[in-house]
C-alpha cells in the first residue's frame, strides 16, 4: 500500500481523521528529535520539546498553508521550541549520545579520538549554530530550507555556516 503524502495527511486531519496525524509523528519524530537533541544536549528535555513540537503542530495544523513542505514547517516549530527551551536553560551541553558525527558508512574514516574531538568542538558552539550544522549536514536540508526553518536569509545561512565551520576548525586545531 502506498504511503499518503504529507498534503494528503493534512487534508485527512482537517476532514476529521485525527488518527492520520500519527503518520506525521512516525514519519518525522526521529529527525525532529535529532535536531532538538543537538540543540539542547539533554535527551530528556529533547524528548519533551519534540513532543511539544508535535502537539503544537497538531493544534495549529489549520495554519499550515502548504507554502512550504510540511517537514519544513515542523522543523521551524521544533527549532523555535528548542531555542525557547535553550533560553530558559542557559547551560547547554551536547552529549555524545546525541551527536550524529559519524555513521556506519563513514565510521572507518574516523576513530574514537577524532569523533570525540568533533563532539567537544560542537559542544562549544551556540545552540543556534549547532542547529545550522545539524540541519545542513546531518539532516541534509538545502540552504534555502535551512533559511526558512531558522528565519534567516539564504545569504545569512551561508555566512553563518561558513563562520561556524571556521570556528569548528579552530576548536579542532586547539585539541
């Protein structure tokens, strides 16, 4: 059976099929959690914020106009909720259980020391900068979508990514 598109799901929920929103949650909970966890560095708090994101999305689904992809809209909600949570909790730490620095495909290229060094460098970044890195590199979102999610201009995202990469290199060199 073919999976419904995001727009079909939105239409079904709008027509009263509240169970259809579960498809959205199953489809996007993992990537949304990774983004939030990367920003907050606290698994428990990231789970709470991820849940809040989906509750907020469900409650305001009538505001989704389809001008962007549903995933972009969800990422925007998650990004904003995580920024709010990070403001409430000034001390943020990115733990190794949340960092997706290497995958099985690239694991042979990076040893434990290199991965730990990258995690420590990421830990030193501001939550918003970690979000840019997570969205662009880990979630492989295009720059235009990262701009839409974060509310920044495309040019600003490019500049911030460039500066953040330079900062990461600087942190790595100090290791």
